[in-house]
């Protein structure tokens, strides 16, 4: 029997994985999701870009809630905003909260750029993260390094979905703002005893 086709990966899953591989698995493997103050703020801040809309602003076409896909990479998703200046796409992803927490957003933005390149046939050299609290854009250059990092994350998410694996908790400063703390229970799962067991298992040589 032929292998089942690989499911398309949500672009948002890449951000989840880049933030914490367990968070990605809890959402996309176990279908767990919980709201907290951060996700509710994010939903509120996204309201302006939730409805598809086209606008012409100083000869720049602005598309909101634009559907995205990549056949080559097996991705699907949506861009908050894409500006087309002289036909060149410039994706903008809305983010709430502190700027330092948005490194995974660069992976998400790069994936959007890769989709737009495939969809339009144009190079996408840059995009931006728009910070809703400061109303500032942080430009992100779509470098070769960022492209390679993004492709690595795509492959890691694909493997996680294929193998249905849920990694152990990171149990670090990513956990307090994470909406999945209650289902993840990073303190309960990531105990010193568990770590010792894992270490023993890793270094046990089987005949
Ligand atoms: S609580 Fe921590 S370990 Fe659990 S999913 Fe969130 S960030 Fe990852």
C-alpha cells in the first residue's frame, strides 16, 4: 500500500516548535490548547488583521489575513499583513508582549516569506514583526541562515507529527508565560528522579 501523504504543517506550528518542542507537540499532536492572559492579549491584538481585506496605500497594496501555502515545503497558514510594493511581498506578523520573546516569530515570518516566494515567483528579502505594545516594526532580513534554520524546524515538526512524539518539558523561563502550563505540568514531569532515569537509560548498553 502506498504511504499516506504527509499532512500540511501549519506555519504557526513552526513558531510553537521554535519556542518549545513540547508546546508544539501538546498543541499539534495531542490537540491541547488553553488560553491565558498572553494568548487572550494576542487574540485581542490580532482583531485588526483577522478579516481578509485589501487596501491601496500610497501605491502599496496591503493584504490582511492573506492565505499562504507552499507545495514544496508542505506548509499552510495565513499572514497577518502582506504589503506589495512594486509587486515585492513584505510579510508583517503581529506580536504582542516583550520583544525578546519573539525570536521564534522570525522562523514563522521566514516561513511566510518562503511561501510568498513560491506563490508569487518574487524574491522576499525581508519582512517585519509588528509589536502591538510599542507599535513598532522590527525588520527581519530573510538571510540564508534564517532560511536554513526555518527548513530545519519544518523538518523537525514534520518528524514530530509523523512519529507523534511528545518531548519532555524544558522547564525553564519559557514556562511561566506558556498557556499550556496546566496540561504540561513542567515541574511535575521534569523531576530530578525522571532526569536520573533518563540519564541511566541513555547510558545503559543493551546486549
Ligand atoms: S510549560 Fe514549558 S515545557 Fe511545557 S509546553 Fe510550555 S514552555 Fe514547554
